[in-house]
C-alpha cells in the first residue's frame, strides 16, 4: 500500500502542487523563447499532456513486461526527472523536463491500481482501493498548501526536489514487498503501432481542448490538433480489430461493467472539471474571496473523501458497486444544483493568516457554499471507490494494467472535452448578459474582454460596468452549475441502468 500510494500520489501531487509555484518560476527563470503566461502554461500543461497521452501505452507495457518492473522504472524515472526540474537553468529546459516527468508518471498511475488488483482479494481489496482513493483526495487537498509553504519558505525548486526522498521510499517498498505480476497470455510482439495511434488520439484531443480554451478557439493549432486526435480516435478501434496482438483488445469492451464504467467516467469527470474550474473563478472573481478562503471552501468535500473512502470500498465489495455508483453522482448533482442559487450579492471572505478572526466565514458562506460542498462531498465519497472497484473487477487480472490505463486516460481527456463545451456555453452567456446590461459597449472588443472579467473593480473600469459584469458572471456560473449537474444526473442514470453487481 505504501508503494502504490507513493507511486500514484507523487504523480497527482505534481499536477496540483506546481500551480502555486508558477508565478515564482516565471519571475525567476529566464526564458529565451517562451516567457510569462505562455511559459507557465507549457510548464503545467506539458506535464499533463505527456501523462495523458502515454497512459494506455504504459498500462499495456505493465501487463506485458510485468507491473512491478515497469512501476520501478517509473519511480526511478520520475525521481530523476524531478531532480532535473528542480535544477533547471532556464524555462525551456524546465518545460522539456516536465514533459519527461509526465511520461515517467504515466508508468506509475495504471501500475498502482493493477498492483492492488493483483495483491488483494475480497473486502481487503475494497479497503485497499478505498485507501488509494482517500490518499488521492488527501493529495488534492494538501498539494496547493504544501506548494505554497515550500515556495514561501524555501524555493519553488523544493516543489520538485521533495519528490526525490519520496521516490526512494517508494522504490524500497516496491522492491521489498511487491510481487511481480503480468499478463500470462501476452505474446512476444508488442503493438507499437497501436501505441502510437492511441497516443496521437489522446494527446491530440487533450492538447486541442486545452489550447482552444486558452485562445478562445481562434487558434489554428488547437483545431488541427483536435482534428488529428479525432481521426486517430476513430481509426484506433478499426486498427485494433485487425491487429494480431492489439494494444487494447476490443474484447475488453464486451464486459458490460468495463464499458459502462468508462462511459460514466467520461460524463462524471467532465462535470467535476466544470464544477471546480468555474467555481474557483466565480468565488474569487465575482464574490471576491481571497485565494486562501477559496481553497478552504472546497475542503469539506475532500475531507469526506479522505476519511470515508475506505468504508465505502468495503461496502461496495460486500453489497456491490451499483447502488453507490447510482446514488453518489445523483447526490453530487444535487450539491452542484445548490451552487446555482448563489446570488451575486453573496458576501466576500478575505482570509488573512495574520488575523485569526478572519478565519470565521461570513454567514453567506454557511448558507450558499458550505451546504453545497457538504452534499457534493457525500456523493463524491459514495462514488469514487465503488467506481474504481467496479472497473478493476470488470476484467480478468491479466488485463488490469490496460484497464486502469484506459479509464485514467478517459478521466483526463473527458474533462477537457466536456469542460471545453461548458466553457464555450458560459463564455457566450457572460458576454450576452454583459451586452444586455451595457448596450453602449462593444463586448466583442479585445480591450473590453481583457478589462472586465477581473471583477474586483480594476482601475479605469467604472463601477456600473463592474456590477454588470458581476451579475453576468453570476448568470454564467448558474448555467455552468446546471450543465454540470445535468452531466452528474446522466452519469447516475448510466450507472443505474448499466452496472451489474458481481
């Protein structure tokens, strides 16, 4: 458990902890070709793109060559590339090292779940999946906090260098206690063509969605990338059908639970992305919460995940995952619906670590935000571990690596694609609402678009424009909440109708 929690935990940690270090990195590291926000985006997204694109290849390699062996290679590679990131002399080298770090991380994520699948049985397996899910929740909660403390007290370089001792501990635990397992039916020929096509599909779709959102869908590279990714995704199943040793055997999708779980993952994780992405922007930009208060407001949901995941893992093993995978997303949807009632006049919360009284939240937080996150968190903890259990038990153990990898890839690309659709809808809503309240202003003007979205009364923007933007932003956030809750209810229906208990 220590081995797999560290292995997957450091990968998740580096997808969240780096966020708070990006301003310091941009300020300190020189860049010869990329600078500023664009450089920060490459540092963050380069890691995620490499991780997403190579997950299925890594899962197949784990099944083919041995999960313990590939996991150890991933640990060593992740530790070495983390060291390189921490010692990077300029922005270009940091971006290159981050891409390599993401590639090494891809070797760890599917391997962690397949090792659990091979090492535990019965209720102990459900409990193990619960510990894994709880640790993932803890990483999400603690990542930004750890990153902020390291950046403020040591250096942004410590954010990367702290991985080295963790990797050493994980390597020892894996070498000493993890037994080898692999696909007993694997042939001597690995499907490298299939690996290339699926990497092109996942990477192209993810890059196109990310870059499209950043450039308001006016970027040619984003459209070309989406086109290539879509073409590769369409071609992939036809290629797998005619390969003698397919990377992802199409027979896997004959498992009803495997297909349904991946379908609901696409929908539910898209809703999660839309919820947390727009909630962070709305709470800080419109309601004027401080960054610390905005982060603290999400804590109830993740604390529930940390403390109760193990319990629901055991219950899912005992009673079957179907009831939890149905009720969980429905409760999450109810929590997100609560967000849609937050008014633009909801009071701000400026949390100041030097002022203890500022830790007392305003009454509006207890009415508008806290109940929503509590309800959302109850649904989240009911869903995550049973979904993982259903996925990993839907196929024979020899396919555990590729099964985990497929689901992980969907959970990373799905949010980007679904989030892109939500982003387009709420952006259109925001500027439509703005145009209705400010008919004398050209809301299509680039100058206006840059000035108004920061809603904390920037200099040079009249108060009536700021208020109009605040109301339009609230309406856009309400639309986002309705769309995300609709996806969650759809996910509940998919699971309720499709999942079969063992």
